[in-house]
């Protein structure tokens, strides 16, 4: 019954659009460096390395348990124009997907784990729920598959779902073997909870900090692994790619060390993108500050195919700081979600005029399904042009409130709100990106040598809506599946040490005066908020063609305004500063979401539009975005090293 | 504040994996058990389970905490006989106390939702 569209296999029809809404073929451009010469060089990367390692070759086959002995030599070169580091594998992101992959490929070569802030600062760390897997004899892969496909509104790729549900249990067992400790039952077996949407108990968890526990265990292993080198506070700027005929290959990534303010170029034979989500295109998100869609944007600029960006998962009731009596001194980076349990226990939703609005949307009122509640709140906010609504539990006995919801009670009390007497201000928050870089069953992309896993990837598992606790599982399964193709790629790669000179380097804004720099940063901060506001208002939970088109125009204008401001103040196209790089990534992701949403002429799963409010069988296809021609593109949509020579 | 002291304690233990993983699995459930016990005894106005240990002030160092956990374990064994720390409702050993986190579909702890 379920017709699923396999990712990457071209026999079935895709709806394609470029980010400007035009259909087009894969981008082709004239490279501004000659790549043929380096391919013909006598001394290839692998040959030179093997000469160096000849003496250690006998140790290659020893299982990597020699913790204190490096098996591979890392080559690094520092020249006047900058540092280049050479690794067999580069991993961008240090969450569950990145670390799981790193730990495995480290058996075959050197690994650089590049992470934007501290290694543990990632979406994984905040995932407190659990990991879903078929681990009980009465459960079945078919059941997990069915639950996933139903939640995904039948837009899932059946093969991806099968693969994840089948391989999931082994991946979870491996995690345990790596040192993650999960809760057990009395019988000594893993304790499995049952979360919404699942028809069996299958959620593995560690108290209430599953993600943190997994992250802790993986990070510990990674740090102790002699072949893994973690580069924290290294902001990834752009992937390094070269084109040979119609093949594009990823050969590494440029980064900026945000502590030393030094550009570091990484050359790698295989690269895994595991950079997580893009929650910060919205003003309210559960994602930590690092989630600015860097990976999706870099991949798009590198000509990778992106898919299903319109499916953004929101939670209807996050604590709205604007409604608190005492405003937090600094804005909360990641939203505090108020559980459905509050509504389940009798909480009532009111708008700011203290009108109970849910009954006019659904006869189940506050107990309507979460997406109905989310849409109703969104509708109220738009109709009334307000910033939040109220969730009131104060009519319940005080001791009951305090014993059921101590976390909310104490959090609100810190900001002057007593929830036993007053309503809680709430607003929807962005939580998870179901879409991302289009991945095949091995985590491969259309860019050779570039693999993806985790939230940054669109594997077809989630379809139009993610099933609870499936995201950590997806990360584990695809990180593992990307290993073999990565290793094969690494072995066949002829990446040359001199490849470092193929692309111009990003530059630091040394020529900018401090005044200009301050102005640029301040303007960027303002425009970032404006972009988020546009996204919240026009590309939120309830969409319409008019709103999306308005968003497209406004975002286009905003981007042009921002770029003009930058260059007017002396910014050069190859300059890098983290806030500016993030802004260009946010613009990129926002545009991808808008154009994807515009192209879906139906409502399915997380994408709801009043102009096409029903499911449409003919629309039951993934939304694929191919890269467009760079001729009319903005600065933000071009790789830094491919800026036109003359502006 | 209860939540901050709890999270501080949790993050202290989380950053000290040796504490979590010392010895057999037996310690880990007891440790998380004592942490959750601290939270509930200080936050809930009515708490049925009597636990003299939780009225003690928070230990200053991890070493003291370790000792306290061992004391608790002994006391538990003395008080309850053969009974292990089993949550009868959920069947979990040493898991979080309180209502089932997924009872309303999402993953909820003390009102805060972390996944859905």
C-alpha cells in the first residue's frame, strides 16, 4: 500500500526545484583552479603516507586496543599563509552521529572531529527522552516500521525505515558495549518505555538524560582513541570540493579556530557531515545555539542535493520568556518545553484576553492531538498579533501542582511567576528538522567523499513527521552504514598533499577597522532577529501560499540588505567571522525551508497550508532541491573559495 | 533552588564518569536513586516514602557522597530486607521516581518535556 520513493534511485519521478523556484539540472561551473594537474602528480597522498608508515605496517592489523600508541602519523603543515591538516577522515560535528562514525573509522585511519564549540555542546546532549529500538521479544521490526511510516504520514522511504528498524537493536547493544549505561528492569533486561506513536514498549533510556549519557560514553571513547583528534572551537566554513567532469568530490573543509582566530584547512579523503539541526532559523527553539544549520548550508553550497526542508517539527507549548514577570537577563538559548502532561492533568489554554480558545478548534479542547493544539495556538497568535498564550493549571490544588510539575514550578518562580496562582505563558518552539542533506542508504550524497548522518541528513526515515525517539536511532544506524563506503573512498583516494593550494583561503577581517567590525556585528545581530521573526510569522506551523511568498520576498530583501551593508563597510568576500558565517548559513537554510514549503501543494505531516489543507496522493513525494547555477546567486549561497574574482 | 542543586549534583556526577561506573552496576542505580531521592524530598511537600538520609545536608565532596551512598545502601538493606529498589508501576530498577515519563505521549520529567 505504501508507495515510497527511494532516495537516490532515479526511476521514479521527483518534484525538483532550485531554491529560487526554478527547475534546473545539477550545477556546472568553471572551476577557477585547475584540478587536472594535481591528479597527475607522481607522488600521491597515499603513496607518500605509506612510505612514512612502512615501519609501522605490521601494527596495522592489531586490533586498536593499544590506547596509548598512535597507529597513524598525522601530517600537518604550517606555512605563512596558514595551517593545513591532513587526515584520512574528517567528521564535522561531535554529536551521536559524528562520534559513532569516528570511533569506527578510527580503525582504518586518522580522524579529525571538528566541532564548533565544546564537543558535548550538540543537540544529542539535550535529548533526554530515549532511543527507540525493537528489543523485546513481543515487539517486531514490522511494528516499528509501521509506527514510523504512520507517523511520517506515508512519506517515508520504506527501505530506509526497514534498515533503521532492523539494524537499530544491534546499534543500541553496541552503545551499551561502548559504555553507555541505560536503565534496567527487575529481570535485568533493559527497561523499555513506551512513547507516543509507538505500539510497543521500545524506548531505551538513561534516567532522564539519555542523550547526555550517550554523549558522555562516546566522547570518553573518542578522547581515549589514539587515532581520533578532536578540534573543538573550530567553526566549519565551507566544504572543499573539486569537479571532474560531472563528478564533484569533497576533499575536506575549511575551518576557523574561534579561540586563536586562525583559519585551519582540513584535507580529508572522506568527510562525514554530522552537524545537526537548524533550530535557530526560528526565534524560539529547543536547540542549543550551535544549531544554525551550518552543515545543510555548506552542503547546499557544495552542490549537494537537499530534501524535505519544509518538515520542521514544532512543540506547541514552550515557556515564553516574554510573558514572565521578571525577564531573564539574557535570552534563553534553548526553549523549555512544557509537557503535554500539564494539559493532560487539566491545564487550560487561554489567549491574552483570557478566552479559552481550544473548544472552538476541536471538541477535545486541550486534549486534542498535539499538532491540532499547535495549529490552534499558532492561529490565535496570528489572528490576535500576540507573542504568546497562557496555559493555566492554577485551578488545581497547590500541592498537586508542586508534586507533579516541580521543574516548571521552580523555573517559573525564578522569574517571578507562581504557577499555582497564575497562568504560564507559552509559545510554540522549533525542535527538529526532518529534512536535510539527501542521503542514500549508506549515508552517501551526490558529492563523492561526502557522507551525512544524524539530523543534518534526510534519509527518508522520518518522512513528513518524526516518530518520537527515532532520531538518535537514525544517527546511530546511518553513522555506522557510512563506514564502509567511507573506508573504500579513503583507500581509493589519491588526494595529494599539495591539494591545499587548490582553493584560496578564507581570510580574517584584519583590514576592517574595529568600528566597522562592531557595526557589522551589531547589524548582523539585528538582522538575525528579523530573519527569525519572518520565519516565525510567515513560515510557522500554519502556512499559506501568500505568507510563504511574502517570506520569500522579505528574506531575499533582507539578505540583499545585509550583504550590501557588509560590503559597504569594507567586508571582503573571503572574510570569515563566526557570526557572519552563521548568518549566511541561516539565510541559506531559511530559503530552503521556504522554497520547499512553497512547492508542496498539500498538507502532510508537519507541513500544513491553508491553501492546500488536505493530503494529496499525487503530492506524496519528497521535495528535492538541486543546487542552482551560481551565476545569479548571493554571496551567502556561494562557497567562500568560489567567489568571483571581480565583484 | 532544588532544580539547580539537583542539576549541579547531576552534572558533577556526569562529569565524573568514574563515579557512575565504579564497580558493578549495583552502584549506578543506587546513585541515581539517591539523586532522585534528594530532589523529591526537598521539592515535594508531601512525600510518602520515609527516608532519614535525605534530610541530611548535601555532601560537600564526591568522596563524602560516595560514603553516603554506601551508607544508604546498607540502611536500605537493613530497613527493607531483601527488597530491591523497584518501581512497581514501571518495573524499573533504580530508574527515576515518580509518574511514568511517557504517560501523556511525550517524554516528561517534572513537567518539562524533552522529546515527543
